[in-house]
C-alpha cells in the first residue's frame, strides 16, 4: 500500500515587517527618482535607464543581492523580498534591469550551485549591483519552452534589457556561456518594443567567445529554474501594475465631477471598480503564493507559478484598460502615464509564457488534461 502524500505547509501570504520596511525604502526611492513625469521623459530618450536609480536600488538598498547567499556577497534573503521590490517597480513602471538581471540571470547562476569559480564571481558582481546580466533567450520564452543556440553563433530575438546588460548568459548545445556584451563578435540591435520601459533587442553572435559555466545538462536545468523564478515573480510586478491602476482610477473618479457629482459615485462605475478590486485581491493571493513557494523551495512551486501567471497577467491588463477608459479623455493622452501601464501589462502578458501556456501547465501538473 502506498503511503499517503504529506500535505504541503500552508503558504504564508502576509507581509513581514522586514518586507514592509523594504517596500517603504523602495517606494520612497522610486517616488524621488522615477515619478510619472520622469519615466515618461525617459521613454522619449535614446535609453530609458537611469544609472543613478539602479545604483541606489541595487547597491544602496541592496535589492540586487536579495536572492544571493551572504557567503557569495548577497543579502541572503528570498523570493518574498524580491517580490516586494517587483511590486513597487510595477507600481512605477520604472525602467530597471531588476527582473532580468537580479532575478532571472541570478537564479540561473544560483542553480549551477558553484561556490567558487567564474559563476560565483559573477554572482558576487550582480549582487553588488556593479554589473548586470541577462539570459539570452526571448522574453516570451516559457520555463519549459526555452531553446538554446547550437553554438556561440546565431541570433536570439526579443531579449529584454540586453542593450543595457554587461554580460549575456547564452545557453547553447554545449552548455551555458557567460559572454561579455562588449566582446568582439557580439552585436545587440535594439528592436521596436510595445513597452518602452523595458526595451527588447536582437542578440547576434558571430564567432564570439565566452566562459563556459556549465555543461548542457546543468545549463538546461539552470535556465528552467531561472525562467520559473522570473515567471513567478513577474506576477508580483503585474500585481503592482494592477494596484497602481486601481488606486489611480479611484482617486480620479472621486475628483472628476459631472452633473455636480463625482463620477465615481455613479453606480455603473462603482460596479466596475468593485469588480477590479476583487480581481486585484485575488491576484495578490496568487502572486504571494508563488513567491512563497519559490522562497521555501516547495515542490508545488511550478504549479503555484503557473496559477499566478495564468491569473495575474489578465488582471494587470484589465486594470490598465479600466484605468485608461475611466480616466476619459486624459487617459488617452501621452502626457498621462496610463498608457505606460497598459503597454507594460500587455508586454508582461506574454513574458515567460502566455496565460494560455500556463493554463496548460496547470492542467498537466494537476493531472487534468484537456478533453
């Protein structure tokens, strides 16, 4: 007789005091360095990234090293704290390499388990914020669907934040390589993105050289782990987007008057915002569950991540659409930041796998195949 499976520990969806303190620090920094006019102006420039903002976030606050153990130069925190940072980055749609470098690339390197050598040295540099890295796979790649180049020759399109990264982590048939973005034989060509706050690029390697970090087997497993963490914590960014959109919409409809009444007092708009509030609350539970599962190394982490992405991506898009519509004419202008949130939400909805692919993953993980 097979022994019964032990139930998983109940996830902790509440925020600790340390997490709230971290939130306060990040929110204050973003309010000072990445308010709406600043972000809008940044998207109209050649590059939206602010090196001073990254230095303050990554090094001064120490956010870049949250996932890195202290013995490797990091903070020794967890995915829960990183999720709080991403919530705040979602609330401000600030252009920063946090998700791609401090989560996906960092988690990929951590999966290699090296305590010394080039991978450990690079982790220390990422944790300090001195350097940044991105995984050279399409931003739309799902955790189980990433493909690798045959060698250090070829082109990968749609790599998020590649134009600002110092190091490219390139999975190939031979293994995972660390390639300097400025090395000979490496060309990073900007693409025209929907989301101007997270630029995409095509990475072309032509006889490039790099440092081999792991063989093919370890590389594939590390890439899956990196993308799984990215998908799981992306849900927290989507939560931040949705929360800002709801808060801003409620504020606007209280202040905007028609027929000598706040438009937010009209029953039809009340119903729409109430429905959106319910969706945001549910998204918070799904995102926190995914972050907690990743932080505790739960065997249910793939399922928690798939559930979070299947739900949160749609909530963020819906919240942004309602924000644009319920702001009326001002919501349609480039001067108001609502369009940045809609574009970020739409771009995030296909990042690290579409909601449909994650629903398919839920069905498979829960052994509920489609008819």
